[in-house]
C-alpha cells in the first residue's frame, strides 16, 4: 500500500515538472509576467 502511494507521488511530481518545463520552453512565463505587470500598474493607478 505504501509503495503504491509513493509511486503515485513520484509520477505526479514528474508530470508536474514535465508540464513546467513545457511551459517554460513555450515562453508562457513571459505572458504571465506581462499580465501581472499590467494588473499591478492598474492597481496603483499608473497604467
């Protein structure tokens, strides 16, 4: 039982890292950062 849980955890962690790497490779962080900057600028009244 414990071994199955550990395997599931490792599989999910590997899947998460794979998805993170795919997002970085596609430049997804640039889109997210751009949106975050725009939202912050609007909140403080600059943008």
